[in-house]
């Protein structure tokens, strides 16, 4: 989430937001794994969901999009070391986290066939007409919803957030369970499918679902991995695309998949024995938590957050 040099101490005025504080307090009561043998990351996760970290160029425009238009549930801001402020929204047990830095040099967003990396976020929302009205009230064109039961039940539209990230909006059919609206889907475009499937199936440990056929412009075939409210989907256009992934401060876009776990040392041991790429060794977030970054085969940062020592 942050460069290790910024996280050596907790600055004055550092505020611990209630949900995360409560989460860490409960984590302290959990039983820790002691070795890499038999480690299953989903069993170490405090919630059956991941969080997403976005690097944004204009936080007010992003708040207008995710808060006012999409009406995601706002959470208290978090003041981070280095003078940074994290803006957060809640979808079920998932947090959508926005980080802003004026020094961020470039934007790495766009359609799924333009680069390898995290390319799309899917959200499930209510009231298609009300949603369309809010887009128009904020000076944006109404989403163009389509209905195609072969793709998914209900109606769907793909829009761009203020930084150009693709966001798929799905309006489930009438009578859909309330649980549906707590789900998120994360679309990754990858260079080599088998390597990425191995990472999310064998290391992350999410359950691999049946693959689906999609139009060629969406990758032709998608592989899906699910745990709790989260589905990670992989598609590929081969090795012709640039790589848009890495640290949040290097580019704007959807940058990290974040897991909150009750035993970070077990994840670290498992990563070393699994041969995955450790992008950043464990480092402290003041006295609040410890963090490590693990990169998937396309350099996408999977951030693991655990208890402080």
C-alpha cells in the first residue's frame, strides 16, 4: 500500500478508523499458523473478500463518481503516514480505497484489451433508472445498459471512472438476493493464462470455477476464481500488450488487490516456498499493522496486511 520508507513510525494525529481497528483487535484473538506447510490463504483471511486500492488523480471527482453517483457506502477517511489521506467506500465486506498523490506521473487505465493488469471492476447496483438519472444530474451521459442473458442475468453497462478505469455496472433481475449486491468482480488481463491460473488457484487459493466463453474483444475465454464475495477473472490477448501494474504511486488506476490476514508470517513463509515474487518484504505500518507485497506473474500487486509484532 505504501513504500516502506514512509512507514517507519506513526505520525501525530494518525487516526485509526473504527472498522479496521476492530478488525485488528479481533485478529489478535485468532489462532496463528506456525509454518508454510498446509497454508491456505482463504482460511487466513479475516473476511471472505478482498479490498481494492485505486490511485486517483482528482480525489473530489472520484468521490463524486463512487459516492454521489454510484452511491457506494462511505467510510471514514484514514490519515496515513507521509500526509496522505485514504478515502474509502464499502461494498459488503470489501473496501474500495482511493489514494491520491499529485506526483503520480501517468495514467494506466482503459479497456481490457489495451494492457495487462487490473482492468475492470464489476459492481452490482439497484435502480437502473435512478442510477442513470444521477449520471445525467452530474453532467455525464447515462450508461448504455444492455440485456443479454448469455453473458449474465439482468442488465449491464460499462462506464469509465474519472481516471479512465473501466467499471461494469450490473443491475440484477428483480427478486435477486440482497447478498448479490455485496459481490464484486475483478477482471485481470494477463500475458500467460496458465501461469496466472496457477498463482490465483495454487498460491492465493481461490476456488477455480468453470471457464466461460466471451466475445473476442473481451478475451475469448475467461477463467474465474472465487472466494466469498470476490470473483477474480482472467483473460488474455497474448504477449502483445504493455504491462500496466506495480506500485500505486507510479501510475493512476486500479493498483492493488488487498487481503487482510491473521498470520502474515505464514503467508510470507508460504510465498518463499511457493516461488512467487515477493515485491516488498514485510514492513510495519507504524504500530497498526505489518504489510507485504507479492506480485503475480504480470506484476499485479497482491497486498497482504497482518498484525503488528
